[in-house]
């Protein structure tokens, strides 16, 4: 059986750290906590689980802190979690099974990361991350923000999902501040840095600056395919926020230069045409979304709703606006198969129940 070092970097996580460690402790062989300056009881809580606690001066560089934490690992594999992550019981058991089955031919294990959920707690937003890496192979974390592991190891995919359960209610400016400090120092940006910098600018409502950064990133043709596709989407959002639907359309369709239409792009185009009240064109894009496969294991961010629930609930609206209530009703039924507790689905059930059976279908 393989052995695992859990390596975490933390700061002021007294509210969530025990929850995290309790959820994973049965599957790991050692716990390494790197504290970057906590002023609460984080270290006191960590000491209940391990004596491998290290102080590390924070220097606005997540990759440097991750590399330091991994350098302390003594087991065959290093695993990382954030303090507000948990493994649900089913995923803990799946991780134990992966651990028991790992062979010398495996260097890296990719696991799903769940970061958004529906009314019943089912994941709706998922992407795969390098979660376990063999400590004997060459690797390094890179990137001051949104750090990633660079490696040449042999990879497998597992199904032991990590659930992100943040309790934070305010989106901090830390990431943007780090990028701006990096730019001011003249430190080169990797293509990945450029994409995430543009996304941070969007999140902070600095749309014109975000447009410039994302446009330059897209035109460069550099970087990971999934980041290029997401850049087109976030550039479209910037145009949306500045009341330029033509610009949004151009940004979304630019994504077709990189890959066939993804369901997320189709749904965004459907939304655009709904805003224009061009319902037949919106229908085209939403129906196309329903035909697209969900390539979760390609590593990018995947909104599962776009591959089922969202197109169906929006097609319900579109057909209803066109007066085709029976088709609208059918798409609402299909939406309910994906998310039966959805408020929109339940509202539509009541709406259709209230329609007169003699309502013209094509009024």
C-alpha cells in the first residue's frame, strides 16, 4: 500500500481546520502543516493532529509556500488540501481504495474538485486537479497565485472528490494585489498568470482593464487550451457588463477558433439571444448545448448545469415565450430530472398547472 503525506499551508483557519483534518486523517500517514502567520488558534488546533508544524514567512507567493510544504513530506506521495476543503465519507473511502491500489507506474493522481452545488448538495461545478504526486519524481509548484504543479509524471484519474466548503462571505483583493505587485516589479507573467490576472480584474469590476488583458492573452495564442476558452467567456462577461452585446458575441464565438463549441459557450450565447428576445436563435444554442459531451477529465472548469439542467430550463422559457406551451412543459420536465428541487423547476410546475387546457399552443 502506498503512503501519503498530507501537506497544507494555512493562516487563520481555526474555524475550518479541524473539519478538514477530521475528514481526511484516516487516509494519510502523516500531516504536515505550514503556517504562514496565523494570529488565531490555527496552530493549537493543528497540534491535536500532528507535531509536524512549521512556520513560513508569507511573501505573496503561494507556489513557494506549497513547495516548502511538499519539501517536508517523507512518504511516497504528497497530497494537498486547503483548510476549507473536506472529503465526504464516500470520497474518503474512495481515497483509501486508490491508496491501496497505487502501483509504481503511477506518479500523479488527478481527483475531482467540487466548488459549487445545487439545492440537494450535488456538485454542479467541477474540475480535476493534481491531488497526489509521487515525491521521488521531478516536480514544482509554479505561480504566485492560482498555483499549479508542473511535472512529467505518469497520470491516472480517480473518483475521490474533494469538496470545497468555504465559509467566507467576502471576496478578498489579495490575489489581485499580488498580481499588481508582480507587474509593478517587472516580474514576467506566464500565460497562465495573464489569464488569471484578467479574471481577477473582471471579478473586481475593472472591466476595461480586464478586456485589455484577456484580449492580449487570447491573441497571443499561448497558454493552455482550457484557459483560452475561459478567457473568451470572461471577456464576453466584461462586454456584457459594459452593455456591449455585439462585443460579447464576438468574444464567445472567438472560442470556436480553439475548440468546437462547449456547452458553457452555447449557454452563454443562448442567454445573449434571450436578452435580445431572439428566442428561436436562443433555442438553437441551448439545444446545441444539450448535444455537447462534458469533457471533465480534460482538466478545465466544467459547469455541469450547462450540460443538462440549464439548457432545459431556458428552453422551457424560450418555447413558452413563443407560445409553444407543450414543448416548454416537456423541457421543464427534463430540467426536473437534473434538479428536482430547483426553485425554477418548481415554479414552472405551478405555472403550467395553472394554464388553461385550452390555451392555444402557438398563440
